[in-house]
């Protein structure tokens, strides 16, 4: 039975290490979510968010180092942070009129990237509404065109919910797009 004691001790040590990595990753995920809010707010206010984006990228790199084990990578807070990260990076790319980086560029799972892409539509609606309220119909049209391109891709996804809850995001995105299209139509008619 001596071997059993050593085996249990080794397993406890490994599980303890895993728990430590998971706790560190969760703490890091909270910092990432706070930072994504800072980035997104900065984009909405028209601020230069380069420093905030750099900090966000550093934080994600730190968390990814902790996520080598599937148990850590697949934990809810880590996945949420990766989705929020994807949303902020995609929004920044869209508003900067840059190429949207894919999930492999960002070194995050496709699931988190897809969910971030879908969530980005809501942030683009906020940008459009702000521009419409400011009387910038051309600016709103430009952002709406990019939003439509994203929406088309999101709506093409056919992924089982067990892999990613895309259908729920598609339903939300459809509603966001319909409201935005209606607001754009109303603003265009009033402008004429």
C-alpha cells in the first residue's frame, strides 16, 4: 500500500498546482474584463486607446500562459474573459478600419472569438446611435456597413449549442440589427 500513498500524494500535488493556476487565471480574467470595459468605453468616447489596448494584450498573454491545462482553459471566467477580449479587439479593429484579427491571431479558442464577434454588434449599434444623435448620418452609414458585414457572417454560423451558444447570440444579433436598420431608415428619411 506504500505505492498508493505515494500515488495519492503525487495526485494531490498535481491537483493543487492546477487549482493554483486556475485561481490565478480567474484573477487575471477579472483584470481582463475590467480592461475591456476601459477599452470599449474609450472607443465610444473617441479616445486614443492604444495604451489600453497594449495593456489588454499583455494581460491576455499572461492569462494564456496559465491556460495550458484544459481544466483551466475551459473554466467559465476564463472563457468569459476571452469573449470580452475578442469583442474589444474586434470593435477596435472595426472602428480603426483595420483587418479584424482571427482567433488564431489572438491565440484564443474559436468559441470565444465567435461569441466576441457576435457581441460586437451591440457595441457597433451604440456607436451608430451616438453618430445619429450627433447628426453624423454618413459616419453612421459607414459603421452600419461594417456592422452588416459582421452580421452576415454571424448569421451563417451553424454550431451546436454544446460547442458554443451561438444560436442565442444570433437571436440577439438579429434583434440588434433589425432595430439598427430601422433607426438608420428613419434617420435617412428624416435627413431627406
